[in-house]
């Protein structure tokens, strides 16, 4: 860290990005940004949801991490200061990053992308010892299923998967159900369900956050199977779940 960067604490830089810095602090940071690309990189790093990830990994809820902030009702989006945008663009070149930052109305990530980011944190130990009491599972599935018009009880028994737990999360104020499993060789797999405004469509294979995924929409409900790198596995699991859920 150079002298210019050392002048500012993380709290001061965060206040600047949030638009809460007073005028003298704001002027000092913007002056430093003019000739310190490394400071721009440091600011960009502070935009990553590191605190949410640490909290997710340390939470103790049925042996599972709590959902990162991205799956909770979205906070007011930050508007990157113009000096930060310009400095980051200079530091990284006029490529995809600067293009994204310069867009005044950048499209926020959808629920599948956020779920994938969360799922990418999972390892075998995350769910291996997270067995849930059957009565709790039944309560979670019944409540969510009643609200969404789908019986998810059959999804507890899927060939090739060992069911571990079901939990209610949230994305932009909407309930999101996550069913967690262990697949072959201890690969964590998730089956996630939430409301969708999209038209009905059959299974669609995707790669999300480096993970194999298969999603579909039926009767206003979106479904996603995600885990591992084998696209054939998630596609097979999706077809099995579609048949089980009817």
C-alpha cells in the first residue's frame, strides 16, 4: 500500500463511495484518485460483498451459512463517484469493467446469478453434517408449497442425491426456497425455487459462477438445479424433478 492509500481508512473510503463523506474528505480522495490508480483498485475492491460472505460462512443455522445480502431485499444501489469511475477505467483500460461502471442503469443480477454466487461458496463440509429434523423439513416445504401452489415433498427423494435440508431465503422481498443435497463424490447440489414473471419454458442448461445449472419456469414459478461442473448431471436431475413434481 503506497503513501496515498495509507492516508485513508476503509471507513473513509466506504463513506466516500456511499456519498456520506464530508467535503474536505471527498476532495482529498478525489485528488488522490487523479494520480493513484492503485487507490482506485482499492475502492473497487471495497465494493465486493466481502463482509456478507464472511457472515455467510460463519453463521450457524442448521450447519448452513446464512444467505448473502444479494438474496435479501436489495439495499439502495450505490452510485459510483465520477472520479472513481474515471480512475478505474484508466487503471484497467477501456474494457468490460469500465463499460459496466459507466452505465447509469446497469442491470442488477437476477436471482439465478445471485444463487450461483452463493452456491459457489459451498464445499462438501458445508452440508455434510447439516441433516434437518424431518418435522422441520415438512413445515418448511408445506408453508412454501402452499404459497406457491406446488408440492415439493417428492423433491426430498431424488435418485443420485442425498437430501440434507430445506430453508427459506429471500431475493428482493420474495421468498426463495433452497433445498440442499450431496451428490456423488460429495458434490454440493441445490434446488432453488422462487416466483418468476417469465413465460413457461422447459429445462435450459447454463453455466453460472463456474457451476453447471439447469433452470425452467412453470406456472409462474422458477426452478434451478445447480452444483458441480457436469451439465449432464444437472439436466438429468432437472428432468427427474419435473417428473416428480408433475
